[in-house]
C-alpha cells in the first residue's frame, strides 16, 4: 500500500481502515489540501450483476482532499480492473473502470450538515472521512448494466445457442422437411452436420 502526501497538510490512515482518511491536520482551514495516492483492496464484489470489480481486486485511488468552508471536498479518480460477462454472447468481458469522484464530506455543525440528511451528503466524523461508500456508489453508477464483449457482438444463435461470432458467416438452421422429421431423433445433436439434411444419415 502506497500513501503519498504533498501540499502541506498530511492525511493519515488509521490502521486497518484503508478507506478512512484522518484529516485532523487540516484544522478546518479552507484551501488546505493533500494528495492521496493509494491502492486499496475491494472490500467486496463491487458492481452490478453482469460486471464488477472482484472482491480483493486492487483499486487505485488518485485523489485530492481539500478543506472547503463546509467540509472536505474529495476529487479525483478511482480505477480498477473489472471482470464481467457479455450480455449478448455470455462470453467473458475483461476491462477496467475509471471513475471521476467528486464528494463533499460535511463538517459537524456546518450549514450543510444541518440542511441535509446523512444519506445525501457524507459527513466528517471525528476528523475522519470514510471513502468506501462513495467509491462503491461511484463504481456502481459507472459500470454498464449490459456490458458487451465488443460493440457489435452479434450474440447467440437462437437455434443452437452458440456464439454467432464463432460460427461461419451465414450460419443458419434449415427447417427439417416434415417428411423427414421422424428421422430427426436419430441425428446426433452434437454432430457438426447440418440438421437439415436427414437423408445424409438415412442409410
Ligand atoms: Zn459478446
Ligand atoms: Zn445455430
């Protein structure tokens, strides 16, 4: 875990709480700021059904923490690798997510604290801010609900369920001639032979 701080103020990290920043040294002086470069582990699987940052995966934080009159403003990027499944062909989708985070943590007794609910604006709590929920929320909003392996993924063949991208162009299933339908049960469904020519198997 790498923590780098610059610009006068220092941000301490309480032991065992990688998502918590101790901003006591800011002394509520507006304009005081610090850079936070840190790699944390995803506390859980973060994301949506089809795509997520896996639990334990590294998340890179590149943030500026700045004291403003009402609290502490956190801005910067959160990035991590993602693992998912294509919504069309169900193949794996590996990628990365890069979210820009902008989050205000209100001081206790601030006007913002008095006029907002706790679930609207995060709070500075005992000179600490906890980034975890903000990061989880930002990632959840960024990830696509229906990821695709490529923009033009053709999906699956509705008849055989194979990915169309793996099949020959023009792949299709001929309708079995009703006169031969009785023979269809003798055709090995796993065979590569087109199902539309039962006479080839009729000896
Ligand atoms: Zn696909
Ligand atoms: Zn097919």
